[in-house]
């Protein structure tokens, strides 16, 4: 047998894809088994504590009622309030953008770079004096 025989790239690709598929199938199998074990443990804990099940059902019922009332509110034409709030939000953003033009951004940037340079210079001076000791 000759082990130094060149293998075409198609064979290498086919082998690589088979390995990747096998790894994915193993991961899927582990996830399915883990999910099954978690589900069984959760059901067993609910069986041993029926009060938890009752509180979960109560919370679910309240959630569904809230969702139902919200959709009912939206269907009833109460979207005007939402649109008014959205319009107010747009006006606020507009006022904010006009006030940003009045800020002195260049001056703030100059001052911040001066502080940064000063702190860098101070740290260099401290390090230099420590090294001289």
C-alpha cells in the first residue's frame, strides 16, 4: 500500500463535511436528551408542589388578560394617544438637535484634549521621578 498517494480535494471536502455533519448530529442529540431531562425534572417538581403550578397558571391568566385588553385598546381606535406621544417625541428630538447646534462642541473638545494631555504629561512626570529615585 502506498500511503503517500495524493487525495483529490473533492474527497477531502467530502470527508470534512461528513465530520461536520456528525458533530452537529451529536450536538443535536445531546441537546434533545438534556431538554428531556430538564422537562422531566420540571414536571416532577410541579407534581410535588401544586401551589407553584397554581401560581403559574394565575400569572399566565393575568398575562393573557393584559394582552387581550391591550389588543382590544388598540383595535378600539385609541392609537391617537400613541400617535400624539410619537409626535411629541419627534418635537423633543427636533428641539434637542437645534440646541446641540448652540453648544460649543469645539471648545469642549479642546478642553477635554487639554485635560487628557495634562494628565498624560503628569503621569509621565510621575513615572520619570519614580525612575530617578
